[in-house]
C-alpha cells in the first residue's frame, strides 16, 4: 500500500467516525515530512459553521500546530473531493499536494457533489448564480487601505 493510500484510509476512517457522531461523511489528514500533523472532520452540523469542512478544520489545526499559516511543506488527504472553498484555502496556505478518496461523481447520488459549484465559479461574474460586483468605495480623508496595511507591516518588521 502506498503512503497516499495509508493517509487516504485515515481520512476515510475519520469520515466514518464522524458519521457515527451524527456528522457528515468527510475527514481530512494533513501530512508533513511523512508524519500526520493534524486531522479534521466536517463539523458543520455540530457548529452551524458553513466553513467547518474537514479540510478547513484540518488546515486550521495544522496552522495552529506549526504556528504559521504557511503549509507549503504539507500534503492534504481528504475522504471526498474538496469543494472550491477548501481547495482555495489549501492553495492560499501553500499546500503542494491534495489527494482524495471519493470523487464528486461518487457523491452525486447522495447530494454530496460540489461539481455544480465548480461549474458556476468557472463562469464570468455576471453569469454566476450569486450576484458579484466590484464597488470601489473609499473613505474620505483616509489612506488607501492596502497602503496602510503595507506601512503597518513595514513598521512592525
């Protein structure tokens, strides 16, 4: 059995345990240098937090453990196909590898596919199901928000 399969089986086991606790069938494992540094399960039902996907809870735990939002040395193993939010979070944190055991096609008959969300996000903003618009509002007399951040960052360094 490959290491990938080993970690994927751990993610699936977490998902099964989460089902037993009344949760959704999703688990995730974050691995760095061959060691599991964090795990997570889907906690949406328990927390009423729509962002509490298994991958997100695992990323949060990994970042806390490493003391950094930089997870570029990590891989994520998920029981199911990560949704666009989770995939974006993994990209933003620098995760270099993602593997998953169950596909969107596997989940579709059970209402567990995010393929439609991926399809919608691939459209131009004006064609997506959610209204999205850029409205450049600025506070009169205040510096540019991003310039203020950059200055504060330089001052703290």
